[in-house]
């Protein structure tokens, strides 16, 4: 269709046909009766859901803020003061796009890890990188092995890309490495997900178990090793994984120990050709400029990281003491939270959670038995945990009625 004037405006082709259609079909309210576009069969089959209900959604329902927000495994001690200053200093330049290569941050991460820059990729937190990994390696109908009750966002991505989940139960409150490997061989899985330390239980693996798992991976199977909480754990739990092993993708984050969950910065590292494959499908402008700069500053502030680790260690001990004073048992943790065994089943643990919520304390709980007998408490500030110590006995008493 050629360009021309229509109703005093210079318009072309499809635009003119659209406007003429509007004129011929007044009133425009008839558009409300038109059929919505069809989704793909896969998208149409999925529920509209999120892996976690945010504390903000609960606060909106309650009509007020929590007094203690100790449920989302956020680092309540915050980012490095140097990173905060960098955020403030860069605020005026928020009009700029971030470097699509995250070049300087990747340089800093490579130096930190002792690897090459093209062996690390930056993404929108571990959550975003998990989605990219599944998209890269899992076709519709292909099987993926994970633990039943492990980090739900990974399973969300697998289902969202059409993968078929094969779930293995926890054993002794930790992910069962031998069972995961056995399930991968039996099902012909394309991918295994393992977190070390684990969420939601905070437990960890002997590195020899992980190294043995890698040595015996099925052919054409990728291990995604989620190390989001590793900075809170002893160095002795870190497995020895050669960077040139293309079967392993390791993921870490600035959301936890570096206190930057709201900035959404994660990174994956591994064999060069595997990491470079992320360039085929990732959102190259997903990382904002301020986040990149702040993460680089945070990475360099080792003193602040040591401070955070110390505060988290103290908080874990205090949570354990509070639980023991109430007759409860805590699961030993290498993360920035503690899973507390409420001593009964999941229904009782949920009542405890709800009673804490009613007293303005936000905590979460694992979603699958037998782990759901626990509530999961983030390492809080002294004031947060003082409040927990005050209200937990009443919450337990109310849950038992």
C-alpha cells in the first residue's frame, strides 16, 4: 500500500488500513470482544505462578510491614560500604546502558577465580543463569534430575522449557548425590542440578562425593553446580573441578554474601566453549551499569566479606540457641540461614510459620516432606533475633492449640 494523506495525516500502508478499519468499525469498544492470540501449546499448558511468594505480597495482605524480615535468605548486613558509595556515585549515569559484555566485571571475576575472562559469564542472578542453562541444553521432553524439595526456581525453568523432571528424595536432610547420579543413568537425563551448600536445608556435601559424581556422569549429561551460598561455608567443602571439564557449570552470586540481592548479579563459569554458548541466547542488556560497577567493587572488598561471614556465623549460633531454648532442634548449616526442626509434620510447621507471620516475623519453610517439618530462618541482625526469641515460644504454643 502506497503512502498518502488520510484525515490530514501522512500515513503509509498497514497503518492506513488499520486506521480505516477503526473508522469503519466504530465504536472501538468492539475490540474487547476479539479473540486473544494463541499461545504456544507449551506456554498454554503452564500455570501462571511464581516459585516464591514474596514478603511484599504478604505485607500487602497484612496491611503493614514485617518487624523482622528473616525468611528470604537475604544478607541483612547489606553490601560493602564501598559498593554502596559506588552505587550512589553512579546514580546520575543511570541513563547509560550497561556494558553488554560486562567486560570489567568478568575481568575481575576471572582474576578472583584464577581463570580466563572467556570462562565466566555474568547474568541476572543465579536464577537468570539457570534459565539460560536449561534453554541451552534441555529440549522438550528431555529428562532433568533434581532433588524433591530443592531450589524451586530451577524446576520452574525446566518445566517452562518443556523438560521432564525426575526427582530424588533427600536423605538425612541433604541432597543424595548417589541417588541423583543413579537416577540420571536410569532416566538418560540431560542435566543434574545440585546445590552445595543446599537450599532449603543448609547442609553440604563432602567434596569427594561431588568429584566422584562428576567422574561418573552419564554421557551427554551436564551437572549444574549451584554454589550460591559457598562464601558462608568452610573452604574444605569446595570440590576440585578442572575448569576445562565441559560437563560442569558452576554458578555463584552477589545476592548472598555480598548483600546485593536487589541488584541481580550472578555468574557462571566453566569450560570455555560451554560458557561462550551462553552468548547465543542470553539477554545482552540484562545487566544494568550500576550493578556491574557495584559488584566489581564488592568483589574487591574482602574485609567486608569477612565481616559478613562473621556476623552470619554469630547469627546461626544464636538461632540454634533460640531453637534449643524452645525445645527444638536445628539442622547444622553452611549457609546464611538455619533450618529448625519443629518436631512434628509439615502441617504443624506451617502453623508455626503462620503464627510467626501474625507476630510480624517473616520466615519460610521447605515445601516437601520430610524437610517441611522445619521452618527456615535467615541469619538476622541482633534486633531481628531478639524479636524472634521473644515471640517464638508464643508462636509454638499457639500452633500446638
